[in-house]
């Protein structure tokens, strides 16, 4: 049996995977690019340290030891115009009612100065890519270009996830899953200079590819799909210090989804799968070599203090009190964890995630249900265990974004199991399209709230953009807001049209027919 052509006739479009990739990348880039300008420089967590590292690495610096020597800090020589991003911004940081208009004028001096950074030992891949912006300018234009490059990386991964669904998947729920998995904090981080956003976006793409592979191509995976998997996995494990560990856990969940027997059979009988495993293991070896030799996992002891005499049980109890906060941060506490979004945004995401997980658990087969339960449990247990183990030394150091590479798997997998493969029922399509619309509205609200917080403060005028009040991004308040709203609406419309009208994997020029896999 073959599928019918994916003509979205009400829109006059003949959809192909390439069309989906180009459209998704273009719209996601506009969305993330708008986010890049919606916050002042250094508004994202640790952005000043990441900017300095990115600039330095693309100018041939690997960092020099500090005096006294430190396991975390290294010195870089950067222009004052780059180091100025470290200026004391406490006039508005942690004060959500204060707009960013209190920032002093930027010092564009090219004179070099020695400055320490606590991220100089992080894996260099992300920094080498975004640091290209610093080759064009050592001031605000270069830093904004770094943000734009970071946004482009995130847009590529989001588009790649949707391309994978378009080309190889019969599960319409995965369209919704990709969109639901990317919360406001991921947009915010991906559009700033911070590798965490790129890690989360890549994790979404990786989970999507693995779900397609494990649920729909258990017998003979397409070579092109395996190539996409290798690219995503090898990129992912080279982004941050914990990325290889997250990849290991993602692999375990994938084995449960396939069943251990089927996973072993695939590796034993499929030469292409053997190459994939070898490539991913080799990438993990490169990542581990850097992490262990450079001390990437060393961090500053800046967490919530724990009494040295506290027992393990007491420490676990204290750590558990932060879980609710981490869940909220996974949706989005913006800025330096100082900008809490309106409650309706959190509730919308909570209810949608709970609904899709509950329905998926009911509809799934035993092995699928086991995999979904496993990733849910791991998403809770692993962060608690990591933080507890280091609490006496570092304090309680964790944020919701740190575990999102694993948490997004809950959403992507649950949505993959949400509706049967093939053409979903009308009720299922209505639910998915309404969910997409809700997410789009919440994204617009979060973006507006963030822009307003920096323009006029959280208590300022709701219509600040009509009078151009307070702080304004280089692209202007109204144009930035309009571009974001239009791009978000267009992206949501694309996903809803695809969900409603598509009838299986899309045809490609070189692959006119795809055989159905049950």
C-alpha cells in the first residue's frame, strides 16, 4: 500500500520535505531573531561569560591560568568593548519593575584587557560557530551578530526535526510534539549567546529522529534517516559538559522503545546501524576527552548553601523543595531567573503536557509505555541525584534548563504515541490544531511580556510600543513585535495545515513512493 500525495489543496501547496525544511527554518529564524533583539545585551544567564569565550576562541585564545590558579576560571585578553558586557547591570537585573534604560553608554574602546571567564573550559564547538560574529565587530553589533548566529543554529535544528517528520513519519502527533517541546525558555536561550539553547534544540531534533526510527523503521532504517541521526547525535554530545551523559540516557530509553532484543538484532544484522553506533561512540570519546582533560564539569560553588553536617536524607529533602521551581523554569523564567511569566503560560504548558502523557500511556503498547515511564522517571530522578551528590561542595546548583535535553523527550515521545500512525481522526486533528494554537498564543504573550519588562518594566504601560516608551531594541519595539507575531502566526498556520491535511510521509523527487510500515 502507498500513501496519497500530500497536496494541501486549500492553500494551493504541494508539500515536500524540502518545502517544510525551508519554510520552518525561515519562520523559526525570524522568531528566534526577534527574540535576539527583544532583550538587552547580557540579559540572558551567563551571557557575558559566553560572549567573552566565543570572541576569544575565534581570535585564537584558549585561555591562560588565573592567579591564584583555579579549576574553573581562565583569563582571556579581549577589547574593553567586548568586556563591557560584564558591566554591573544591577540597576535592572533582578528588578523586574525597572526598565533597561538605566544602562550606561557602551564603551567601544579597542584597548585590550585581561578578564576571567568561568566557561573557558566548556566544549568549543558552539563558541567557535557563534564567535564568528566577533570577527566583524568587537562591540554591540558583533555581539548581536553572535546572537543571530545562535538563533540560526537553533532554527536549523528545529527545521531538521520537522523535516524528519515530513519525510519519514506517519505520526501527525509528532508535529505537535516538536512545537510543544520548545518552551519560551528555549526560544530565549537559543536567541542569546548561551550553548544551553542550542543543546535543547538539538535534543528535540534527536528525540524526534529516534522516535521515528524506533516506532516506524524497526526492521530496515533508511540510510538517509541514519545519517540525520549521526549528525544530530554527534553535534549534541559536543555542545555541553553533560551532553554525552544525556545522550547515554536517551540511548537507554530508545532501547526500551525498540525492546532490547530488537535493538541488539538491529546492531547485529544492519551494517549501516553498526556504522551509526561506531560514529556516535567515537564522538562521545572526543567529547569525553575534552570534558575530562579540561575539567568542563567543574563549576563555581554558587548554589543554595547546604549545612556540611546535613545527612543525605536532609539534603535530598532540601533538593526536592526546588523541583517545583525547576519545572517552572523549564517553561520559562527569563532573564537571570528574575522574570517570571504570567501564570496562564505555565498552566497551559502543564495541562497540555499532562494531557498528552496521560493519553499516550493509555494508548501505547507495553514497550512504548515502559519507555515513556522511564524517561519521565529519569527526568525527575537524575537531576535530584546529581544535585544531591554535589550539594555539600557546590550547594544546590541546578536550573530547569539543565535537564531539558532529557525532559523534552517526555513530550516528543508522548506526542508520537498520542494518535495512531496514519491519518488521525477528526477529533485528534482538532485537539492537535487547538494545541498548536494555544502554544502560539502563549509564545506571543511570553515575547510581549519579555519585551515590555525591559522597555518599561513589568508594571509599565501595556501599550508602550505604540509610543516607543523606555528601552528599545536596535530593530525598534513595534517592528520587532510585529515581525515576531506574524512569524509565529505563520509558523502555527503551517503546522496546523500540515496536521490537518497531510496523509503520511511526503513524497520526494527521488523517492516517489514509500511503503507502509506497521
